[in-house]
């Protein structure tokens, strides 16, 4: 069992070492693809094990919980690792045509694999201090990827990114120290019962808010999101795509884990804060997107907006709402990464992502136009694509809970999302190119076309499958939500007889 849980972490680290050693030749890029495929296979094996056996856990070094390092996977952890494998493989293939040789020699593929290892580690750890360690692994590797190339815009975005994330890290580490001082443990399963008997519940709520802020920075929620649209449009498209798909979702995952397993002693207070945060995050993100006129900047602001929907599900804290949050989390990783990949192909053939400087792609590149419409319509919530079902579940949960105002906010934000996607379509695809150019996919070398379009088509197909056949995915989300709201199986798997 320990190998099944550790493999999604070990494989990317091992691949990173090999990719760095062979970074001066073409072997490095193919090692990255093979390592990403290995991660996907390992994650699927883990998912099968969790689906069959329930929550699975292992103690590293055979130190018993809560004293040792615990790796644990429930359905939410397992599906996040699977989505990491899918997205990681898609972007590794895309990078074959996107990342220039100079960045490969600087160690792009090694840093990329370290980032994947950090993400998987964060999803699988059962210990708060080790979650902090995985956050640091992600921060170091993501900063390296963000500033790779060294132009002024990248360095400016990188400084904003790392500065606020370091503030988040200090807040997180301070919260860990205070929580350990109150409870004597950092094992998440052990904390579930330890927080029920603390002598100062008021201080516990303060610590919960500290964690909310720390994870909120990682998740880019209101008002802590400004680093994201300032940085995500600056690096290579492959880097933007993996950041957009996965990094903020680690923050969302951490919020979901801690505020369903540990910080549940004063739900009326903590989750009301999360509800208001969700509403403001949705509104400010979509308004920022509406004001932008660059493909990647619009998508960056929409990351913020869509994070609000996921926080909404957690804030409502009902079984249906948690189902919607899990479903939305999975759907959004695929769709958002895919939209950034489409933006990259647009820039390759049209020369820019500025909507004022491009156009005519519907006529000259109809395949790319189709591949854009699938994730764009899904993000906007058009039926029957995956985004429609995710928003439908969340709005229904809000209505059933009597939160009519947040339902109205979610629907209005959905309409403004349609406006943003329509703006991209009208300017990049429908109107003629302002310079009279005819940007075509055939202008790309054949091997580049395959590497760029295959991942986009695969992710679009997955979006269609989730949308057209939602029942098994909803049933999966229901089972995952049940584990989150009834954590005794998680606790028993980690602590065994000690629980």
C-alpha cells in the first residue's frame, strides 16, 4: 500500500533527476513525457485501489500515526492525483512544440516534474507540516518556471507571485505552530478529535481564519488574488496552462480538507466568511475578465472567478453543495488548462494574444475554432457540457439552502462569463484579421501541429464525455462528498485502533 501511495510522488521526482541530467539533448523532453505517463498510470492504480478499498493510508518508515509521516488517499485525493496525471501528460506533450531549446537546457523539464511531485504530495499528505513542505516544493519549482527566460515582464510577475506567496507561507506556518501548541498534533485525522476538546475555542476560530487566509492566497480568492492576473500571462504557454489548471486548486483542496475535517467547531462563523468570500471572488474575477482585452489575461481573471464557485460549495456545507464543489474542481482543471493551450496555438499562428491584433481564425483555422468552443462553452456553463452540470448542482444547492442572493450572483457571473468568451470568439475568431493576414494551422511544422493539437483535442473530448455522460461523475462526486462530510473512514484508515 505504501508504494501505491508513494508512486505518484516518487515517479515525478525520479523523472526530474533524469530530465536534468539529459537536459542538453532531446532525451530530456521525452523523459518528461514518459514520466508524466508513468504518473498517470500510477494515479489510476491508486484510484482503483481507493474505489475498491475505501480510504487507504500508509505510514512512512513504519512510524505509527500520529507521530510519523502519513500518506493517505480518499476519493477526493485520488481523483485530484488522477487529474494531475491527465493534465501533466497533456502539457508535457504540448511542451514538445512549445518550449524552446534554451529553456530546456536551463532545466525546464526537471522543474516541471518537481512541480508535479509537489502537487501530488500536497494531495496525498495526511500531515499539516508536510503539507507546508509540499507547498514550498511547489513554490520553488513554480517560481523557477515563471521567471525562466528572464525578460522584464516575467521577472515583474515572478516577484509579485513569490512575495505574496511567501506572506501566505508565513501565515500558514504561524497557524501550524499555534494549532500544534493547542492540540499537540499536526496529523489531520488526529486533529479532527483534538480540536473538539481545546480549552479556548475562540482562539481556535482565530487559527481557522489564519489558515483561511493562507490557503486563500494559494487559491487566489478575494481580496488576495491580485498576484495571479499579474503573473500567469507572462511565462511560456505550457507553464501558464499547468499553473492555471493545478496550482490554485491545491489551495482550494486544502481549504476543503481542513474545513471539512478539522475546522468544523464553529461552522456558522467560518463558513459564513467563506460564503461572502466566494461571492466577492466570483464577481471581482468576472469583472476583471470583462475589462481585459488579451486572451491570457481574460483567462487569468476567469481562474479567480471560477474559484469562487468551488469555495461556494464548501461554504454552503451541505451534501449537494460539496458534490458540486468536487465536480466543479475536476471539471475546471481540465477546461482551464485547455483554454490556455488554445491561447498558445492562437499566438503561434496569429502572432499575438492581444484581441485587437488578431482575427480571422474561424475561417482560416476552423479546427482550432472548434477546439476553442468546447472548453469556452463549458466554462460559461452551456448545456450539456461539464460546466453546466457543475453550476447547476451548486445553484440548486444554494436555492435548497435558502441562499437566494448567492444563487443570483452565481447566475449573473455565469452570464458575464458568456460575455467574456463571446468577446474572445468575436475578436480572435470571427472578425477579419486587422492586418489582413491569413493565420493557418498549416503554417506550423507537422510535428508541432501534432504535439500542440493532440492534447487540446484529448482534453476537449474529456470535457464532452463528462458533459454528455454526467451520471457516473456525479455519483463519484457524491461518494467523495460523503467521505468529506463523514470523515470517520478517513480517521480510521490513518489512526487504526488509535482512533
